[in-house]
């Protein structure tokens, strides 16, 4: 310790001229009083902070390059090794003196401005000067240690330098490869944290490595190079292994550990489920899985963060978008992926690469996709990526879009805050037609539902069913609920209203078919079960109020009740009411917000396991 202090004090005396230069620079900011008319204290403080940052960074790099490297080249370091001084003491003395020089010079530049323009310094500090000074200080320390390492490698003129550059490239590629899957899952916060910790670990290695370097290499330049490279790359390997282990832990969370569910969606057949959500300790990272509830097989898919999947209407295919950029994902272009919902099937990469569409719809067999981009509707064949047809559409918002037939796409447009209109695009003839505007109360897409063939549109807020081709009113229900969520149109065009502890079933012509008592005031229609049953959901802020009901429209009775479970959640934005088979295993969330499976026939619950 005593030797290190002596070396540091000698080095500081030798660098006294650098403090004189800093004192001269401290006068420069006050020249702002001659060029600035308003808020001169702020101008003085800003110039002082800029000069201090520039001087300390350049000084740190210069000292890092010369502190040991020059003495090794000129073989003047043998003087210290001839004394009873250890290599760690030599490095500690030189490093401490260099850092004190850098930080002291920065303080000298800033001090007069801080004293004589204190108000301006406070303004500059609150306007963003604090991080500038902090970054400049951190950068100075880093430049000193990195400058020493680079100087040691270059001064040796060894063939090992090529290996060092190769290791730098390998390390950079490895870190990129580890960061990319986290970014693909929305874990930007995790990447920044991982990079910050890795950078601090490497800075610590750069600070310690010279002591090992001097101990092993002494005054031999190439021996110093070998010792420094061995220490740095061994330490870097440990850092990369730790980052790889952390990345693997993040991207392989158990489904059961999810505490925040972003999406839980089931295929029409009911045996495949898409689940995405966040798990403790993994920040904003969003894990996405498809799970077979029958076999308990699960597969990780890299769905674009905060986007959704699309199940085909026949329940046999799932489609999703992944970022297509080869480098870091920026959200500009995406590639479409599909997968057959069969055990052992592999994801298929489609040729389609496109920006995120405003809206998208799959054909019933998932052979085609319709998307809205800018002011165009475009229909593609997924297998080949061929554009089958396109047309200019209204610049209004699209509320719903479905394939009414393989060559026919039907849409409901929000043309103004108080008007909607229907449109359809014939892929074969490339013809786009629109109905006249129709008054409609402002609201979300939840206010609309279509039949399975897209021939009818239910305006749920108004209780009115209209023709999708002409916009003409077909049926006006004699009663509705005060919220659109409790009005629904079934896939065959008949309608449901729940209110006043009753379910009202109307046929396609608006005639009342049945009036069924309910054990709740009202419930949202979540799906159809088989040919004659309805799945109702009762929500509430208190999970103990959650309840799922199955109503048989043939017997006019509630046949199944599942308490403290919510799900499948009613798809308020789905253009067509979902349908599940009679024997489906349904997915919901219990009162503890854990996923559970329950049988549509018996209502029996069991934990959700992948």
C-alpha cells in the first residue's frame, strides 16, 4: 500500500501541468458574457460542463495509452521492478494517480463556473446536465482502462492481435445473439440491464487485468500482451456464459409461473390454446406458447410483442407475425408464420414479409390472408406469397373484416364518428363495392358482430340487424341491454339479449323464441357450445364474483355453472361469435389468477399444466 501511495504521489507531481491547463480552460466559459445577452449564467455553466466533459474524456484516453504502455516501450518500467515493489502496487499507484488527475482536472474546469454562475449551474443541472456529467465521468474511467488495454495490444506488434480482434468479433456476435430473443419478446428493459451489468463486469476486468499483466509479463511487451489477453478473454468468457444462462432462464419460463396474462385464446376445436404473459423476475418480457390441452405438449413461438395470433375458422391452423429484421428488431417489417394444429407439426415460414397491418383476417382454411395497409386491402395466397388482388379502401377505421367466401372479403367501416358503412372485395373480379353511410352511435368495435357467412351485421348498441351487402335494416329487436356486451348475434343470425336476470333468444326475424331465467342479473355471451348451447361469462372486480354459465337453448335451462372462474373470456372484438364443441376442455382463470381447465359437459375444474 505504501509503495502504491508513493508511486501515485510521484505521478501526480509529474502531471501538475495538466492541472494548469485545466485552470486555463476554466476561464473560457466566462467569455460567454460577451456573446450571450440572455441567461448568461446558464451559458457559462453549459460551456463549462461541455469543456469539462471533453477534457476529462480526452485526458483519460491519453493517460490510459501512455501510463504503462510508454514505459514498457521505452523499457523504463524495469526501474520499479528493480525495487521491492509488487506488480499490483505499481498498477494501483499509476491507475489511482491517473484517475485523480482526470477527475481533478474536471473539477478545476467546473469549479469557477459553479461558484460564480451558481444559478446557471442549477438551471443547467435540472435541464439535463446531471446525466451529461455522470456519463462523462463514467466514460472517462472506461476510456482510461480500455485505452491501456488497446495500447498494450498494439504496442506488442504480436500476431496474437489478430486473435484479439477475432475474440472481439465473437463476443459482439454472441451478445447480439443473446439480446435478440429478449428483444423479440419485448424484453428491452432486460437487455439494457444485462448489457449494463456485462459492461460493469468487463470494466472490472479491464481494471484488474493490468495487475496480472505486469506480474506475468514484467517488462516484456509480448509477454504483457499474452498475459493481458489471457486474463481478459477468460473473464469475458465467464461473463458471456453468465449472460447466456440468464437469457435461457428468461426465454424458458414455465407456463404455470405466469402472473400477468396478456392473451389466452383457444382454437375452435378447443384442444389448442395460445397463451402469452409475463412471469416474475423477467421484466417486460412476454412469453408466448401454443399448448395442446389433450397431450399437454407445448411449443414456444416468437410472436411479435403485444400482438395477437389468428386461428383459422376451421380450427386447424394458427398464424402469427414475427419481426423480420435480421439485425436488432425495430418493428418495421414482419414475417408471417403458420402452423397446423397437429401434434408434431412444425411452424411454416411464409414468403410474406410486410409492415404491421392495420387489420388482418384469415380465410376459413388459412390458405389466404386479407390485410389492410395504408388505404388498400390486399389479399395474398399464404403458401406462395402471391398477391391475389388489391383495391383502394376508405381512409376511415376498419371495425371488422372476415372472409365470407374464399374469394369474398366483407368489411364494416367506421366512416365518421357517427356513421358506418359496409364494403366487400371480390378477389376474383378485383371489384370493391361500398354501401351508403349509415348513422351509428360512436363506440368501439365491440358494438358490432357478424354472422359466420358475413351476410348480416348486428349493431349491438342499437339492437338492429342489417344486411351486410346493402346496409338495409332487416330486424330491430324489441328490447336490448344497456351495454353492448350483453347483446350478441349467434352464427346463424339469431340474437341473444341478457338483462333483468333473463336470457332472451330471438330468431333471425326478431321473434322471441325463448325467455330463460338466469341466476345473475346479466352475463356476456362468450361463445356457442355445440349446436344448441351458449357460454356466458359473469365478470366483476372481485374474482369471487366470476362465474361461467352454460345455457341449453333447447331445454331452456342453465345446465352448467362454474364459480370463481373467468374464461374463455368473451371475445368482445371478435367479428363472429366463437364456437366450441360439446366435449371441449375450456381454459379460464381462477380467483387466484391462475389458469385452469374445465370440462364443458361437467364443469369440473383442474389445474392448467403444459
